């Protein structure tokens, strides 16, 4: 989970949504911007949690297909859920991810990113951008971003860290709770954890 936090921190916060960019350009532009923001903001560097969370909450969604992630994470349970349950899950899962990204931001320590060769097939609706996070005194962390076409733009819907998928990881965790106690129970537990962590 620590490696996943760091990958999210380096990529998933940006100043703007970058419309019309190719997948590899989107990943690189966003990564460059987030690193610039962190390096120029002394409050973030000092670990100001309120400011870190606010930054993540404001900037994360433009380049991320959050609705698709929610559907993939719930899997067959998404189609079984009522619209109210779907809405509640999306709200709480969004807050969970934002908390994770905020934690990741506070752990950034001048890591750099290596971008692997990228090729986009003509007419492709999905793409994978492969990168490696270079860290001083440690082995590189492989990070793959899976993107899908949404209108004219590309949006991220999964991140794979050292062969571990964000979607698969959460799907496994949540499926057990749903099997045992139902989706309403999962939503309630997520809400309680989010409230305890954010004070909201």
C-alpha cells in the first residue's frame, strides 16, 4: 500500500484537466505539474494535512474516470445495487481515495519518473502507459496507468503498482464485506472511516 500511495501522489493531482492529450502526454504533463506544485508549496512539504487534502480533493478528478472505477470495483454488485446505493458508494469511495492521495502527497521526497516507450494503436479505446518511479536508495517502483477514451479525452480508470491493480485490490476487499453483510453495510463502514479520518 505504501508504494501505491507514492505512485498516486506523484501522478494524480494536477492544476487543470488536460483535454485532448494523448495518454502518455497526459500522464507526463500531470506528473510534471504535480511535482512542481509539491516543490513550490512549503505547507505541503511540511505536512499540512488540511491543505494537502484540500489540494487532492480539488485537483484529482479531472483526469480520472471515477464513475468507471466505481463500477469496476463493485463488479456484479454494481448492477445489483439501487441507484441510491450506487450514489452512496461513489461518494464514500471517492473520499476514501482522496484520503489515500492526501496521505501519499505528504510522503513525496523528490522521487523522479521514468517513462517507458509508448505506442497507441489507431482507433484504440484503451491504453496503458508504463512508468517507473526512481527513488534514492531503493529499487524502482513499476507503475502502469490504464486509460480509456471518454469523448475526446483520455481518463485513467486503473493503476497497477508492482503488478497489483487498484481496482482488483479494492474489489477483493469490498466483495467480502458485501457477501457477509451487504452493500449498505460497506457504505456505512466507509462513511464511518471517512468521518473519523476527516472529521466531516
